[in-house]
C-alpha cells in the first residue's frame, strides 16, 4: 500500500499519479461556443449549448475558460461531455430560461453504415439544487432496432476561481484517486468519485451516483453504456453529482435525492419568492420579458450567508457577497422586495471590520468588499477572508440603512443595527480627518489598487490619460458621504441623539461647500473624477459625477451643468452614458472602465436626471438601456457592454466576458421603473408620495401588484395619455396614505 494513502471516514484515496487514469478523447471544436448559465444559491454551472463542458475549453477563449460547476469558489467539474460513438450530438434546441435548469434537445450525427442521422431523439435535463442532477432520455425514431455506444466523461481539476480568472500559484495540492482494495473505486461501486487534497489538507470530492441504469463499464472517468433500442423505444439514464469537502456537503442547500425532487423544491421556493415580491407588468410584451427576467434573476442571484440571503454580485466571476455590489443591488430592488435590503444590511454588519489589518485592508467599522471560501483564501494566498478594500461600501451601507427604514418603518432592524451605523460613521470620520474627504490607498500587497466602483488598474486617469497617484478621493464617494450624513441625521433625531444630528448636518453642509470648491472644473463646467494624493484634480470627463446628481452635494447650477455634459455625444452613445469620454486619449470602447457602458451606472444617473426635473432626458436614457436589454440573450442586461456608437440599425456590442446574470445590472431594470413612476416612500409617517410619474413613449401602461410600503400592500396602475401619465390606486390593504402629485 502506498505510504501516501489517505483515509477519510471509510474512504481510501491515493495520489493520482500512482493510479493513472485512461483518457477518453474529447470532440475538438475550434470555434468558440455560446455558453449557458445555471445558478442555485451558492453553486453555478456554465456549459455550452449542448450541456457539455468540453475538455479543450482552455484552448479556445476566455468565455469558454469559465465553464464548469463551481461552489465555494472551487471548480468541482471541469469536464462533462456526452458522446455517441465517440462523436458529439447534434444540437436541435436548448434553453436555460428557468435559471436553475437546463433543457437540451439533440440528435445523433450519421454513424457510417449503422445509424442514419437524426434517428435518435436525445433529451437532456440538468437541474441545480444543492447538487447537480441530470437525466438523459434517448428515443429511437427509426422503424428498426439500433445499437450504439453512449458515453459520459467527467473530470474535475478543483482549481480555485481566482486561478480560473488568471491568478498564478506557486504550488497546488494533489489530485486523488478513490480506490478499493487497490483498484479504482468505480469498478467496485458502479459510481464515480473525483477528488483532490488542497494545500490546507482539505479533501474535496465530486461524487457521481448513477440512476435508472448503471454504466456497463468505465474507462477512467468515462461512464459507458452499450445501448440497443427497438423501434420507438426509449431509455432513461441519470446521475446526481454531490460536492463535498472533508466528507461534508459544500453547498449550504440541502440536496434531495432525485431530479424530480430537485425541480419541485426549486419551483416551490421560487413561487414563495414571487408571492412575497412585487409583480410588475406593462402593455408591451417585449418589455415584460425583460421585467420578468429581472424578477427571476433577482431570485436566482440570492445566496445564503449565515441565516440570510443577499444578492451575489454576478456569475461567473463574482458569485459571492460583495459590499458595494450587494448594497447597490439591494437599494435598486427595494420596490421589488425589501427583505433583500434587510438581510444585506444584517449580514454585512456581521462582517463589519473589527480590527486594523493591512493584509485585508480592514479597519474598525469598515464594510467589507468581498469574501471568498476557496483554497487560495483558506491558505491566505489572497486576503479575501474577507477583504475590505472598498472605499464606498461603508457610506453606501449607511444610505441603504436609511432607505430601508423609509420603505419599511422597521424599527427593530433600525435599533439592532444602530451600533453598526455609528461604527460605520466613525470609520468615515477617521478616514476624512486628514484631508476632509473619504479617500483610499491600498495597503495589502494582494489588494486592489483602485477601490471605488471602477476598480480596474487603469481607470483613474486625468485628461491626459495619466494615472492618478493615491490616496485618491473619488467624486461620487463624497456624494455618498454627504447623503449618508444628511439621512443619518434624521435617524439620529428620531433616536433623540440631537448632538449627532446637529453635528452630521453641519458636517454635510461643510462637505458640500468644500466639494463644490475643490472638485469643480471651471473650464469644463463639470466635476472632476477625483482628487489625487497631491490634492490635485483628476480632471478627466467620466460618468462618476453623475452619481452625485441625486445626492444633493452639487449646487443646483452645477448639477444641471454636469447633467448636460453627460449627455454630450462623447459621453452618451445612444444606448447609454460611457464610463469615459470618447475624447480622452485613454478612451477604449472595449475597456472595462475606460469607455464601456454599465447599466447600473446609467440607472443611477437616470435617477439623478429625474431628481433635477430633467424627465425627458431621464426617459431617453432609460429607453436606450431598455432597447439594449431587448437585444440581449434572454432579455437580460449584462454587467457592461462596449461603448461603440449607436448608429442606424447597429446593435449593442457585447463585452466578451461580462457577467450575466449580474446583480446591479438586474437591479437597474427596477431602478429605471422607480425613476419613471417616482415613488417617494415615507413608511415611518405612513405615507407614499408619487410625484409626477412619467412613462416613456414606448410604454402606455404599467401595473404594480403587491407593492409593500410599511405594513400596507398596494396595487398601482399608471396610464400614459399623450405627455401625461396618471396614477390610480387599484387596491390597498392597509391604511397607508397615498399622495399623487403632478
């Protein structure tokens, strides 16, 4: 017996090199393949349109490199390939419309001398629910019997998601082989186990149990069936793949036994979510598809952390808890379901910074940026345990804290999180003490250089395209601080802390005065992107100041000037407002933050335009984003798209590796709807104001059902006639006062 043998609760493993596994050839496809994405809570799956994860994906492109089954930032399946007689099936149709379920219909290629093309109908279904479930039904549509070999090949590299994203590692753990009496375990059990031991000693497994009909043989990690079907006979094959670490399930979702149970559990949970949420519809079927997709994606992106669920930032790269992203998405979806905001506030408060730690960019009172659970995090190769390198999550948390209370009058949550709010404000004040502005400078040697929402390394530049030096004070972040102080002052008065209320109001007034002096670009009639480490203006024209329009930090004259400049042709490309002016020497329409267009960025700007009374301009921006969304697969807005001009019949240009679904892109649909109907909730005073609602020309009517403000449920109907939009309270369950102002 090998001295490297590993025993784990009745299982035996040996290093993979001691028991070589026969290879099964993959079907080579040199062309990039479209992908489909499934998500269930803390796990997600990216496959090609056949439902395959091809073994040669790393040879093709970055999109395909993200394929696999992931949970806890680990890839538990890196190959999943269905073959007929060693060849790929022929795709007829596939859909991942439900989000947690993939359905594929395909047939066979011509098998020379044996089976004509299109003889077999192959239905393939994959469902995620705490595990991966799959069933394959094969039907013979010929007039005679057919026999053929069908194979399913599995493999798992167990790489950390950060490795998939391109991070290098000096050393990795070792792949393992499950054995029984010195032989591959599958020869004894009829099931497959793929395994790996990380550098931290943890043993990870992908256990595959076959249902309906066990394989006739195995060749390494390839299950093989020798099938014979009579005319119009069908046969069903199936399996369940469960992910484990140290013999315990990795997913926080309890996995059922069968695919039927998994599908039923998912549909039941989704129905409960729908019942608790606002239902929104218009008179335009295409727009309704985008709304319906956003409602479903908000459900799919929910991910369990502790006892609650928050919106994970996006699939595939950011499927975890993020400070900034989860907060903004929770704010955007308050009109959909306020529970998202409550649980986001609570979970982030639990992780609030408790010490000073340069490695994690942590400070007392600071809200986290990102948390990870993969091997690289467990081995402290990355600081995401959690990582706190974000300058804006803390003031954004305070803004959401106030917004949530305005929608719900939830005094229990307000009181419970008040100490966290005080700690967050204290962190802001300590940070601002030296320069008067909330700024950032990375302290971790594996941290982010830029720590605002534009956090790529090349995006904080001046008008010459030169990088700014830290510490950096971003314009929009000062707007968030201003709004946080103004809104928290009101809550302080409610809590009889007049000292805090007066102080925060005075600090907000002082910040506004200094901001309009220090950030204003007189020659441009615009606001600087930031101040650099020398307190010099970072004077490029960007979308960032657009976030300030709705926050009150700009004087009215300057707010209107910023609004007008944002809509100039170098910024507004017809679909949306670019992240960076096309006149900048650093402009790149394909750049992540230096010329692309982000839906959430634009939705925030649209809210700002609306707050200034620029309703037509806000609706024009909203219409561009809606038009863009209707061009996307499944009518799902992407994380971002390229900044190329909208000309004639041109379509929006996709950014190759944009996350989809993505939380604040999904949330932008609800934020744009909120902008149109202009709800101003005041649940503590039992009032909802609807101020000058305005639907775009493409929509004549809009209906909200089950909208919750405080303890009241409302159905609202909006109708556009010419340039006027009216509102009617169709149903009300509660005593909320609804004030409609024109």
